[in-house]
């Protein structure tokens, strides 16, 4: 399969690395289109394939075109891509909030898959939800699913609308996790630890706790109860969280992210 990636920043590069790691594309069949000069240099340093700064007629010869520019940069791609795209190609977009209908219209192209990955894709530990226009046939869909699975796990959604919620939950989710970890490390520093010690205590706690969620035969409430002794330290912390409506704040933030994804969909 010949693959072209347009926009090789965080996510484009994560996808490129995953495909190469699992030998899913040959370097000579791999085109990376990146307009940032610094970024191009970074790409060149690990020689992933053919690197170019512009969308030219050669794009029309690739089986799959991955769109991984920011939604606001999509207009900078449209005219050049529309001029060279050919009907048998499949477009895979990971742009937040840009709908399949929008992509079909501006590119005058029918076969479009829309996906929402997240940054753990860099380690092959991402989760991607995706959906497709009816013009993508089953063989094409399976091939793209195999590619996505090189970046982690995946889930197919029938309804494109649900991708707004996916964006808010798992697309943006790593940032929420890092935010909580950062606050816990700050608390450790306030209690007198050096940053490195606080970070070690917090990171290992998060790692171990994640494995407990995954393997212990207990609900989240039961896991919390197993830590929080009556009249103890955890209870004191949880009371403070509840007084500040921390759970409502987190839920509200995630719903705000969903709303923003819907706004982006309207253009
Ligand atoms: N960062 C994240 O956690 C996630 C991002 N996304 C989506 O992935 C897309 C990319 O996000 P990031 O990789 O974080 O952004 P990024 O800013 O790191 O990468 C975008 C790249 O596209 C390049 N670019 C812009 N216009 C171009 C053009 N006309 N031709 C060629 N290259 C061009 C930029 O120079 C940049 O290197 C966005 O649409 C975002 O919504 C989706 C899931 C997670
Ligand atoms: O913040 C954003 O818009 C993108 C989509 C999901 C994660 N990053």
C-alpha cells in the first residue's frame, strides 16, 4: 500500500513511526508532506520515506492520503489536494471536528474515513475511534483499520456524531491525565519533596493504580473504598475534592471539549 501523510507534526509522525515499525509500508511507498522547515529537518533525520513541502501531482498515485494538519490549516491543503486527488484513493482524516461531508465537498472526493486517535499512539498504546463514508469499501476499510491498529487499539463507530464525544474523552484525555499528575507532583513539592522524588512517587502510583483498575475484580467505588479508611487521610482529601465539586468540574470540562468539537464541525 502506498501512503501519503499531509502534516507531520505530533500525530502525523506518530502514525508514520508506527507504520514503519510494523513494516506496513515500504519507505519508497511512503510520502510525507510537511510545510514546516524545522519539522522537515526532524523528519529527514530518521529518513522515514520521501519528504516534500508541497502537494504535487505525485499524491494522486498513493492509495491512502492521511490528513493530519490542524483543522484551521485544512484550507491551506484543499485547493492543491483537490486538483490532484483521484477517485480510487481513500482519505483518512484525523482532524478534530472536521466532518466527512465537509471533506467530501471541499475535495470533491467520496471515499473518506474519519478517525480520532490520541497521543499514546506514539508508543503504540493509543485508542482510535473511526467511521467511514459508504463509498469506502470493506477491503479499503480493513486495510486502514490494520494501519490504525499499529498505533494501538481501535473501535468502529456507526455514527459520525459520536466522534465529538470521542474527541472530548480519549482524544483530549491524555491532557487531563497529565494535568492531574502535574497537580499531584505540585502537592508533593509543597510538602517538601524535590521534583524528581515527587514525580517518582506520583508516576509509580498512577501506573500501579491503572493496573489495579484493569486487573482487580472491583468497581472503581470499591477500589476507592479500599484506600479510604474511615476517619483517615484519604477521606480528608476526598472530602476536600467533593467540597470543590472536583468531579463536576472534570465532567464539565469534558463536555466543554465535546461542545468545541461540535463547533469546529460547523466550520
Ligand atoms: N495532538 C493530539 O493529541 C491529537 C490531534 N489530533 C488532530 O490531529 C491533527 C494534527 O495535530 P498535531 O499533530 O497535534 O498538530 P501539529 O501542529 O503537531 O502538526 C500539524 C503539522 O501540519 C503541518 N502543516 C500545516 N499545514 C500544512 C500544509 N498545508 N502542508 C503540509 N503540512 C502542513 C504543520 O507544519 C505541522 O507540522 C489536528 O487536526 C488535531 O485535531 C487528533 C487526535 C489527537
Ligand atoms: O485539542 C485538540 O483539538 C486535539 C483534538 C484531540 C486532542 N487534541
